[in-house]
C-alpha cells in the first residue's frame, strides 16, 4: 500500500484566524504530522522560528501587524533570518493574478487558494518536500526558482550553478 | 547650440546583463517525509477529508459567530452617511473574507461564492461609500445567514443559482458591472 506521512516533519502554521489554524492542525495531524507550531501573525511566526526549526511554513497573507508577504521577505532576505531556504506555502483567499505574482516575487514556494481541501494541501506539501526547488540569487531577488516550466531559451543560459 | 556628441549619447550605452546565481539549498526534507513510489494512499486522503467533515459542526458555530459580528457591523454601517463607514467596511471585509476562505472547505461552497461577491462589492465602493450601497451589503449578509440557517450545503442547487443571480443583479443595478471573480 502506498503511504504518505509527515511524522518527522516540523510544520509552522502562521494564520491569524484560530478556526483556520484548527482546520490545518487537524488535517496535518491526519497526515501523521506531530510537530506543529502555531503563530498568529508574521512577527509571531518569526519568533517561533527562533526555537522551532520548521521544515515548512504554511502562511496566511493578510495578518497584522506583520503579514505573510513581509514574513516571507524577512525569511528570504534578512541577515537575521533563521533559515533563508525555508519552504513557504502561502494560503490565501486573495487569488488575483497580481497578488499571486507578488507572493511569488516575495519568495513563496507555492500559492494555495482558500478554501483548501485535504487533497490540494497534501499534493502541494508533497511537491514541496519531495522535490526541493533550486534557489536563485540575483540583485533583485532571492528565493526559489520562479520558473515552473522548462522552456527552451532563445539566448545563452546565463545562470550557472556554482 | 547643441553640443552633445551623437556618438557618445547615453542612449547608446548598453548595460551588461546581471548574472543570477543558482543555488541548491541544503536540505534533508526528502528524508523527513515518507511516501511510497506509488504515490499517496487514498485512504489517508479520505481520512483527512473526514477530519475536515468532522469539523463541520464547529464550522457552523464559528461561522454563526462571524455572521453575528457581520450583522452588528452592518447595523452600524446603516447609520452612516458615507465616509464615516470606511473603517466599518474594512472590518466587515475582514470578516467576510474569512467566511469566503472557509466555506468551501466544509462543503458550504455557496458561502464562499456569496462571500466573494460581497468582498468584490466592498472593494469597489470602499473609497467612496454611500448610503445607496447599504441595501446591497444587507442583502448579501442576509443571504449568508440564510445559507447557514437553512444548511444549504454545496452550491445550493437551483436556489443557490437564483440567489447568486439576484445578488449579481443588485450589485450591477447599484454600481454597474464589476468583475465578481
């Protein structure tokens, strides 16, 4: 029988809505996850990361005082970031293309539209954890490679792995 | 007199391309998640969906609380004359946005769609709110309450369809056509 378990995975949930946090905790628990930390906004999430070395973060967008975008930017670019490579999945009801692109450009790995289902959450977690993305560092961006499809380049490849 | 040298014009300077560095992050994530080559156990997914379904009674309690808060805000908004409603509309938007984001997870898809309509309407009027907008807010909040009180799960069928067409018509009649998606 095939199997999927998050038993050894540490998940940080950052969402200001206690009901949504409860939903996520319940679904993650049913997937075997036992190490879950909850935070109520981006600043609280950063505080959690100082003592909870998360393997992946599920982050809401709209929170106060620090929202999910600022949380992501801090994790990716701050010298004080506990883990610049932390996989971040943003869960939000804001699904306009411009906002999704903002999230991508801030450095999120995946964007999941609310309302969520167990199947979507599982598939995105699996994709993130099983196939870690390469990161790109440029003067204007640091984060997971934003190219999701391998398309032939018209010019020479300028990005080289060290 | 123009003294610029046409050969050395700034427009002829080409900035060299900036190189980006590709990094393979240090990770042991693959070791931390167990999954067979065949993919995901459908029983696990079913269990997870059952867990969500088991939260439905709690959801109804949460959403009824959200709707009470939305109703209280609406009553305050209805006493406003225009711009004084702006902070209340912001609060109402936050509540409705949460309702929109949760309904579908608990098989109340119609809550998500009506919530989306109301969010789009608030976004459209929040810079210049007027009392003529209040009835549209009212009919949306009343619809959300009706969906929950009547336990209209899923898309609400024909009733849900009529409800959505009525709400879209109310919005169009009041402020013209807007993108409700």
